[in-house]
């Protein structure tokens, strides 16, 4: 290859090159191939004995040899005989034995000659190590060469896909996993791995989305307006004090301790009969200590029983007797005493036994969430009847409990375990969910499947399967500043995802985040991503976030972010040796529901 210039200065990893006259062309024809000339962003090769140092052009300028700014012969200033072209190169790596490596072992030296990077050398830069399995989702923007991405380093990592609306990020996300699911491993992928997509806008719910048929795919349309699908959630996970404290927005001083104590008791109740026995025992205690309790406690007990669905004349008799608050309290049934002198008679105990049976039957018919709700109602009576806890501190919690249960009851199904509940690819669509459910479901699903994967790996003492969580519009739930969320919710949510992104890799759990606002995502989460697809971004905060959290993004490449075209992306990270400028192929048949609206077609 004919030299195009010579290095005349070196400053760290930036070299100054004086170009020969013949080099001022955008493209060169060499050995029958069109190669990029020395323009900004193009690769150049620095020759140093048998070593080829690969560098990229970061800037260019001219130096006038014959004239100065003060020259009176201005018309002669830019003649071809009086100027020299100067370019600056930033070292990227070295080709040694036909293999491209990142190393600081070799540095440019003054006098080294500079040439165009040949097709063979470009292949070395873009190539993957021997026997590495790859997928192809696009081509290099400048050289128009197909770019292979290695499967293992990419998909066994946390991935970030960022770009403004309309920049092509949804197409990139879809193309990336479409090519994976259509790779040579397509028959075995879903045997050993599960994929979960949190889809806030309903973009990935169409037939054959991601190239996966219905036998390996399950779509959960979470709809709070007209209930459709329900998300399976394990009872053990949901009925956790931390989770319920967040769901019910419990306050730390009184309400969280109340929930923790109540749940400890609730978990010991494994049959309706135990529930009924416990609550009827509470009724006996209330009557026994009638003069020392709040009378309304027994009224609340009766009302709770009626709300559960207990049908019993005995309840009405109890309700009637309360009208004589501090009398001797005598209750008769057909001439027989049921209750006398603050004690149930033998006949009364028989009636109580029947009430206990009726309560067990009614309790059995309730949903799991309603069972918990009514247990908490009875527990409130127990906590407040003897004034151990001020009822005014507890009552606001129950309004939020009712609201949360109403939201969740129509969209989740509580199961004992997740066996058979999910398929290989699971898409959770939240486009028709209200704001509370959009906040809760991703949190519940993410933590649950992470805990399941973590437990499985811990028990087997090896990573025998993997789990991949894909969150589109990730800023909706991963923001470090969300005024709509309470402090406890925000802290818990961020701590969960920060644990996932810090520890998930060792348990075979991997995140892919897609967002148009990377600045809104927690910096801790952003800093733990391994590989990036960066589409066009123009917001100053977003650009600053990338600059501070993407260590493999050099300054010359960073400057391109705001000028990228539609579908163009900078690919950088641990999986590749040098940042790539990629044009992602647009999928024509199977693609997300995110195309731009063509108004003139609509209006015709």
C-alpha cells in the first residue's frame, strides 16, 4: 500500500500526520476495491516495522507554507503549491499476526508512514476471535461492511440501547433478539433460557414478534380497564413484609411494624379452619374482657364476618346484644342462654362452633388477596381493642390496602410456584394498564423472576440456565428522581434493580434496558451496563450521562452521537474491541409497532 503521509508529531495517543499531495481524496481505488480516504472517522494504518498500528482520523486542517494571515497576496494563499494537509489520528489498537488487539505495547513514532487501512485489515478489526458464534444486525456506516456481533459477550451481559424517539432504538432491540432467536441455537435457546419483555407501549405484541411462534411465546395483556390476562405471582413472594409495605405505602412508625407482625401470624394459617378458629377465639376473648375493651371492636368483628360472606343468625344476635353496652349481657336462643356473665355457655359454644364452620366455608371462597385483607382487618381489631395501638394510626393504611388490592386483583394470579406459568419468551404488555399497575407490575415481575433464578443457581451450585429481562422505556421505572413515587417505593425499587445489575451476572440473570432518556435512569444502574447501542441523542443531560458512564466511548466517537442518522448507532462496550458506527438493518415484515405516522397517507 502506497504511503499517504508521515507522522510529524506524537502527543499521547494522538498523532499528527503530514499528508502527501496525492492523499486529498475522499475515496481510493486500490486492488479493485474502493477504500475510505483519510476523512474524519475513517481508519488509517500506521506502519512500524512489521506492526500495523490502527488509528482513526479525529480532525484535519491545512498549513500554508508560503503565506501568513498578514499576507498581502491573499489570492495566492490557497494555491495547491502553498498548502499542506495535516490530520490528527487517535490510536485504537494494533494488528499483530493478522489479529487486531487493544494494547499500549506499541505507540506511533515520528517518521512512521501512514497508509489507507486495507479490506483485509478492516476484517481483522471487525472480526471475532476464532470459533466465536456471531449474529449480524447491520453494517458499518462508512465502509458498508457487514458487522458480526459475538453472541456470548453480548447476551451474557447487561445491554443498554438509547436514542431519541424515532432514532431506531426499538428496531435495534427487536433486531438484536430476532437474530438471536433465529440463530443456529434456535431449537435449544428456550430449553435453557427464559426471556421477559416489559413492554409499556404494546410495541411487541404482534404475531411472530421476535420471530417466535406461539408455542414458545406467551403474551400477558395487562388491562385494568377491561381485565384480560393475569400475571402469575407466587404467594411466597407477594406476601412478603417488604413487598407489601411498598405496595400499601405503609408508614414506618406504626404501619410497617403492624404489617410485619400480622404477616408472621398469617403465614402460620395454612387452612380456612385455622383462620376461623383463630378469629372466633378472638371473639371469645373480646366478650370475656368486655368491660376493658372498645365496644366497637366487637361491632367491627361482626361486620368483618358479614363482609367475608358468613351467613349466620348468630352474628345478628351478637350484633343486637351490643345495644345494651355495659349491662350484664345475656343472650338467649329459644329460651336457652348462649352468653351469660361474660362467658359462652355450653350451648353457646355449640353455636360458636357452627359459626366457626360457616366462617371457614366463607373464607375458603375468597381470593388470596382478599384472605389477606380480611385477616389484616381482624388483626387490626386485636391490635386496637385494648388500645395497644391507636386505631387512627392504622385506619389510613387500610384505605390504601383496599385500593391496591382492587388494582392487583384483576391483573395477577397468586400461585404456589411458577412451574409451567411462563414460556421461553414472555411479553408483559402494560399499554392498557393504569399508572399504579404500570408502577407495580414491572417491580413485582422483575424481583420475582430474579429471586427464582437466584434460588435455582444457589441450589444447583452452578448456572444451568439463564434469565434475560428486557425493559423497553426503562426510564419509567428506573428513574432516580420520580416525584410520583413515595420515598420508600423509590428506595426499594432502585435497591432491587441495583442488586440485579450488580449481582445478576453471577446468577445467569441479564438486563437489557432501552430508553430515550438515559439521564433519567439511575447513574448506578447506568454505570453497570456492559455493552451499548447509542442512537441519536441531542439532550445535553443525556449526552453528559453517556460521557460520564460509558468508559469505552472515546471523545471523537462521542461527538458523533448528536448527528447520527435514523437507524445508525454507535456500538461500544466489553464485547467489541473498538467502538463501531453501525447501520442497523430495518426489518420489513416483523417489526415493533413503532413506525412513524405518514400524515399525508392518512389524510388521503
